[in-house]
């Protein structure tokens, strides 16, 4: 809206004998070969940058609309992955497009402003994005290599680890599809990622983790249990010994207290071991947290628990337990 008012103000302030160029007010439409954008500024360089940004904005609007439609039709039920966050990813990804070998079709100075019309070859933008897609896809394939040889929980961890890369590539694919006006180059990638997301959902539904710890570690367990649930994994008290997706998470804590200059300090080391259902160890790890309070040792422990919550959010529970 601000851009519209600035544009109106610019028009009103332009002298009658210095009209804004007609090609700026009515720029060429994008065609099968080129994408067009217009911009103005106090220098040709600034006008060109704004014109290229104009192209990116047009792509962003088109891609966002196309992406929202395609995800409503998706068979994957985890809608949280496909709404506001994806729209944000699309906008940021498009704004980062590095247009190279663009051509300045027209430029004209009117008063203190320079107006510019630029065009970019569709094929070049598509080729640049396809290179990114191919590189990210190689990374995904490398993480998932020989995944079927691992335990169910390890398979989930690998799929979870590549979910962000899949998300990035789905945005890149949609940009290519929108610019190319075809799904010819992207269909196989879409199918692959859709199947991986379905597999992740299927595996996740079979996982139940039972936490084993001392009753006195109730606050620590509460934080860890929430982290498990945030992964959309169920935590439970009863395991099925025949289900390979069920596992034990042994949690052991070591808390040390100090009081320095009237301030209560608490340091907690949390060790975790993930075991196959009544079987072999899958992974292990630990995390150290600390807290302080001017009131009591209990307050210091609560502050350390808050530190634990923050570190799990930052580092990820799977990374902490070695998955």
C-alpha cells in the first residue's frame, strides 16, 4: 500500500512537460521467453535493482498462489508444514534470486529520477534453480542412503533431518514450475518428496517412547516429554514388546548446588540413552544446563530447567540424544 501512495505522489509531483514514460506505466507483460520489471531511482543502478525486485515480487505472488493451491490437494495430512511458514519461505527465497545477465531494455531520466525497464530470460532463472535443486537433492539422498538397514526410530530421525531440505526444494520446485509454466522438469522430484513425507508420517505413527527416570526428576521429564510430543511422537507408559517402533529413553540427572555471594546456583547434567524395545542401545547423549536465583536453590533449579527447555528447542532433542 505504501508503494502505491509513493507512486501516486511521484506522479502528482512530476511536471506536465516531464511525463512519466508510457512504457513504465504500462510495461510489457511476461512472455514465454522473458520476465519484465520496472523501477525508478535517483541513479540507473538503483532503478535497475528496483526493477529486478519488481520481477521477484511478481514471481513471489504467482508462486504463493500456485503453492497454496497445490498443497490443498496434497495427500500428506500435516497441514502445518504447508501454510504460513511455506509462504514466508517462498517470499524470502524469491527475494534472494540472483538475476544475472539481465538486459536493460529502456531507461529514461525524468526530472531527478531515472526510470528503467529490464528483462530476464526465463531459461536462465530456471537453469539456476535446477542446479540448486539437484545439489540439495544429492544431500537428501546421501542422508537417506541405506536407511532401511536401521531401526525404525533411526529411520525417522534421518527423514526428520532432511525435512527442512525437502521443504527448501519444494519451494524451489514451485518457482521453477511457475516460471516454466510446466511441471515437466519437477514432477519426479515432487513424487519423491511426497513419498518421503508420507513415509515419515507412517513411521512416526508407529513410534512410542517410554521415559524411565527417577520420580525426583519430574521437571526434567516434563520438558523431555514435551520435546518428544513436539516431534509428533507419542510418549507412553506401556510398550508392546513385539513392536519395533517402541523404545525406552533412560534419563539420568546429576544436579550440583552452589551458593556464591548470596546467589544460589544449580548445574544439571542430563544423560539420555535410547534403547530398542527391551533390546540394544540405539543412541545416547547428554546436555548440561545451569540456572541461578537470588531467592532459593529451588529457584535456581527452576532456572536450570528453563535453560534445558531453551537448549532443547535450539539444538533439537534428536541431536542431543545422538540421532
